C-alpha cells in the first residue's frame, strides 16, 4: 500500500501534466503530428504513410524515428480518435508512470522512503520531463521502459529486465548504446542471449542507409577531424554534467524546453551538490548509481547539439536520484524550493510558453488548413518545414490515399533517403512558390504571415482571403491570385510603354 | 558558524569574480521586465513575478552558474559558445 505522500506526489505529477493539455503548448510540432498520423494510418490499414507494413523505424519525413511509441499510440487513437488531446494524454500517462516507477526504483536502490519520495517529486516537477509528458515524443516511452528495466534488474529479474531494456532500445535510438552497460551489470547469460536475439532486427536496420544517414546528419564525426574527436567528445560529454546546463540554461531547442527553465530548477544545484558528495562517500555501495550517471550522456555526446535533453533523457533518472539524496539532508526550506519550482513551472508553462514559443509549435496552421479544406479553389501551401503532416493530422486524411502517393516516392523504404514534400490532393499542394508561374494560376497561396509582403500582394493583385493572428502578428495567411487581372495590367503596362 | 563563513566567502567570490560586469539595472532590462509584465492577466501577479529585484537575483544566479561552468575552464566554453534559446 502506497504512503499518502506518494499519492500526493503522483497527484502533483498528474496535475502539472494534464492541466491545459489541449492548448499548452499552443499548436503542434511536426514530430508529434507525424507520430500521431502514422499511428492513425497503422491502426486503419496496418501500414504507414509510405505503405510500409509494420515498420521498425518510421521513415516519416526522412527522420527514421523509432516506431514503437507509434504502436502504443494506436490504442488511444482507437478509443479517442485522432486528436491532439488523445496523443498528448498518452504522453501524460507515460510520464506519470515514470514518476511512479522512479519511486519504486529509488526505494529498491536506497531502501529509504524519504529519498524515494524526494526523487519522485524531483522528476514530477522537472520542467524537461513535464514538457516531454505533455507533448508526444518517443523518448518519454523509452525513459519509462528504461526505469522499469532497472527496477526489474534491482528486483533480480534479469530476463524481464533484458526484455524491457531491449524494448527501450527499440523506443528511442540513443538507448541502443546506453542499455548495453546496464545489461552487463550483474551479468546473466540467459538475459544477455534474449537481449541479443531481440536486438538483431534493430541493429541490422540501423546500418541501412536511411537510419544511417540520420545518424550521420546528427553526429559531429563527419565535421570534426579525427585527431580532435576525443576533445570534442569530452567537451560534449562534460556539458551534460555542467550545472549551468542542468539547472540554468537548458536545452537550446525551443521545442524541447520550457522557456526560462532548464532540466531542473536553479535551487536544486544545492541538493545536487550534497547528493554528489554523498555518493562519492558511498562509492562502493552506490556503484550502480554511478554507472547510470556516467552512461546517461554517452550517446548524446556524439551528436552536434550542445545539450540535447531528449537524447540524454536517461540523465533525468540518476540526476533526480542524486537530488533526492541531497534533499534528504536539507531542512524545511526544501519545501520553499518546491514552492518556487511550482511557481516557476506555472510561469513557464502558462505565461511564457504560449506567448513566446507559439511559432515554434506551428500555431495557426490548424486554422489555415481547415480554411483551405473548405475552399473550392486549389491552394498552394508554401512551407519550409514538413508541415504537410499537420494537414494530414488535422484534416484526418484517409491513409489509403496518402499511401497511394507515398509509395510512389520511394524505391526502398530503408534505403531511399531523399525526402520531398510529396502530398497533394484536390484542395492543396505543397510546393515552393515560383513567382513567374504561380501568379498566373488561379489559386490560393497560403503559408506563414511573412510569406507575402503587402507590396508583393499589391503588385501581383492578390486579395487577402484569410489571416490568423496572435499576439498582434499574422501567423498564417492565404491570398487569392487573379491571373486575368494580372495579365490585363501587364498588357496595359506594355501598351503604355 | 563555519557554514556562515563559507557562505559569505562564496558570496564575495561571486561578487568579485564578475567585477567587470555591472550589477546596475539597465534600461533594456527594465524594458524587458515591462514586456514580461504585459504577458500576465493580473497586474499584481505580474508585479510579484517580474520586478527589478528579479533582475538582480537573475544576474547573481547567472554569475554563480558561470563560475560552476566546467566547460569554461576545460574547453573555453565549448560546446556552448552561442547563446541559449532556452532563455527569453
């Protein structure tokens, strides 16, 4: 039976994750939409948008994301339909379960109720984990599976642990490397064989051009001379233990961080320091925690981004445990810290996130696409990102139609790496704007608010048919072309000359 | 007593480590506070959470973390040489 304090932590974890889930963050990131739509496609047809049956990596827009999270997502979509709330609530459930799993893990590791509750509380309020539990990203599932695997390992269930470790490696690419040292901890032959066998398809596919190209794009290996690799790796690796990154600056990626907040709160640097001092003193007893701490950024340090919280998502676990250990040594004022954390989290999520990051989360495209879908004239959507997937998601386009287009784009699912904006239907096509041609076609030209300036609209005789504004800025707009009038004006200009 | 002395020493270290940097509040920082205040629906909430005291506290914390930045000592700031997008 769980202590009431644990229930309070779980309640807090649920509240900060569920509150305003449908509109915070405003809009939807393309990664979320791609995972959501492909889950919808798999649910209805058993194939993804390129008509690939039950893929292990999702080609999507050339990202070759792990597909495991998508299979889990088919259940909530079957129940609640394809909606923002349905996919984000899945992330909420995974995030909350991770908090509970961390509590169980900490109890097994330290045999202390206080440290377990404190560690769970730290994770429950971690800005990074809260954001990852509010928006649908595959690392959230990987983290849950990883924590469960460690808990199983500490409960002396090596086979279950090996299976969960293998699943977590399927759930998110960087874990393919990170799980191996954990598997070898307290070596067990049968568990290792099971792990090895279940990993074979994953490793085989990892070396095919598609997933490999993705790795090459993200890693710094190709841009740094080999003689500097060690220095580069160490600088990247150490940056994940840098208190300035962990507690202050945060992830530079605007879709992976809550504004003005880092992975943890600034005041938590104190319990982190106390916890580190404790685990140094108890090195022999806590070698497993050291192992977790040291392996966490192992894979993330190979990639170019200086502090990628998603690729080093595992770091949340040992750091929360270390902070939990430190909090035990702090007096009543740790509760003042918790209060400050709640206020800062509220400010980050409710005030700054919707008001400063709305463009990064593609706010306004839902409205633009529903406008386009209801028009008779064809629309040319000019977008610099794979925003077509938002159109598929919001309009719930029939996957069979999308597959009929998608399968013609590629020769081989895992080796054909070139991606183009392939989608078009009777309402919309996604292409770049070619002024010499598109001005003379009767159509809607749609895109972000900066696509067409007022001078250009005047010069080419466009009429503004749709705008979506937020914070006194036009986020998305659609203009109707008038080729007849444009030709007439050109003719009259030529005659005058 | 020993803890208090350590605390005071850390404060002095932080203060003098950044003596070339100003502790004064600049006009652009005040403008930023005003902009941030405009984001709130209730003025008194904005006043509590966005104020001049917050600027000084932020500067202080920022400088403490700069002292703790291991990458600055070992790799001249690399890989975080650019500004973070995470802060407004």
